[in-house]
C-alpha cells in the first residue's frame, strides 16, 4: 500500500466533501424515464447548471433518431432526449472520457417516484444508484482534480446520455466520437453493494424478425395459407438451439395472430442475443441470417430482419486489465478491497471498449436492486468512490498512461 502525498490527500478530501447526497436527492426527485422527454429536459438543465462549475463549455447534443418495429410491423421513429457534453482542455497530453446516463427505467406513470430512507445511510429511490449517484461522483472527482497541480496535464470529455437504459441507440455515434483517441475511460454504473466491479461483459443485440405469410380460411382452404405464426415459432426454436457457452439467446415475444378461423399472415419474433466474444458475435449474426433464410424457404414466407448488435462484447484485454489493476491499487491505498467479476449485463462501457479504449464501467457508488422499486444507494460510498475516482485520475495524469 502506497502513501498519499499531501497534495493527493487534499485533492481526495475535496472530492469527498462535495455535496453529492444533496445532488442525488435533487436529481432523483425528477422522473427521467427514457421516454419522459419533459423530465429528461429538466434533469439535463439541472446537470448543465451543476457541471458549469468546471472549465469548458457545457452543451446539449440532439439525439440521433431511433427506429423500432411496433406490434403491427410498422417501423416507427422514436424521439429521445438531449445528451449533455462537456469538453475540457482538448490540447492536454492525457485525454480521458467519463460517462454516465441521466435516464432511468421508471416511466413517468410508474409507481416508484419518491425517495425514502430504508435505514440510516441507505437511500431508496428511482435512479439513486443507477445512476444519479454516479453522476454526482463524476462531478465531485473532476471538481477536485481541477484544484490539483496535475490538472493541466489532463483533458477530458464528460458525456451524460439520455437513453442508456434502452441501448444508447440515440447516443452511440456520440460515444464513438468522444472515445476516439482517449487514453482511458471511466463509466459510472453502480458497483455492487460489496464494492465489486463488473469486468468482462458480453455483447447484446435486439432483433425483430417480420414474417409475412398468406391469409386463408382455417377450415375451408387452410393449405392455401402460409402460417406466419407457425413460422415465427419455428424460428424461435431454431434460434434457441444456437445457445452455447459463447452465446446466450432469448426468444422473448411473438406478436401476431388473430381470429381462430383465419390462418395468420403476419408475425413478429423479438429475440435478444448475447455473444461473449467478437467471433461469437459474427457467428451469431451469420447463424441468425441463415435461420431466417431457412424459415423463408421451408415455410414459403417472406422475412425481414430489423435490429443489430448495439452493444459489442467487452472482453478484458491487456490495456483494460491494466486500468482495472490501477483502480485496484488506488483502492488499496485508500483501504478498499477492489475486485471484479464478469457479468451478463451490458452498458456504455461495451461501446467504449469497442473503440479500443480501456474502460472501467462501474466506478459509481455502491448500491443494489437496480431496475426495481427496491433500488438503493449506500450513501457513505459516495465519498468513498469520489476519492477512488479522484486518485485514479491523479495517477493517470501522473503516469500519462494507464
């Protein structure tokens, strides 16, 4: 365990003293479900005001259009909220990316809307851990860094998007643009309650397969029909059979069908695929297209594929491992035990890693039960993780690398 210098100690204490709890309480009190554009606009304004204490200009970036297929098979465009971006010292020798998201999974009409103390030090509320607590940690760590003698060596982009919980389709291009050329990245999803970080992650793709058959009377001339629902069910079984150690497949829903006396002429299969490696992702995409071609041939139907792998796999390569080890060593200096495990979940860290940038994507405070009404934030971990982030930033600035 190394010893902190006087300058490092001062920087870390400034990070820990930031008003993070008050910020979390203010931000989490505003519903910002991914589809709640008014709530997202309010939160974006609050965040823009908060991050204005840092040098550089805060801007709101318009979202890219997002297409999806509805239950009737129509491709529709969905509007998302603006994303927040701050750029500081782009000419500095060390360039970092810090990311978070302002959206939650709780819609404007969801019953989970308020905050309550479950016990002293444990705050229950929508987005407290995932991830308005993480955003507060970003701001605390960077504000402390700005008072450090090493600040001039580091430039950074901060990106807080509005659609992470639905796959970051409206912000993927922005993430890729900001990740380009970065030394390293930190993303502020919550750590587990015991402080464990997420290590390797699979990729993820969501697909909709539109199947067009032919309608006919179920009793009079069924053989003249082409049953799209049966074709969709057959495709679901074939895709389910692709499961392996390197690929998770979840046929999740079939839209379609109608009256019992009519051969259904349209169905839509929804499926999620999670490959563990880039090779597995390429193989899964090829297998998906082969299965669709076979269904088209065997059932005499027409199929159209919509969707993609929006989250590439995130294996732990040597550069990422070095960054994890740096965070671990910084934790040890602070008396924290930092470990990491592979997880089945995905996040913006997947997108960043796909750009060739090492990333640790669970730098946020400790918490749990996310995506449920039991979500909680361990409040003491705000200061703990702000100090961890601040020290990690200082060490990268000092080294000029991870």
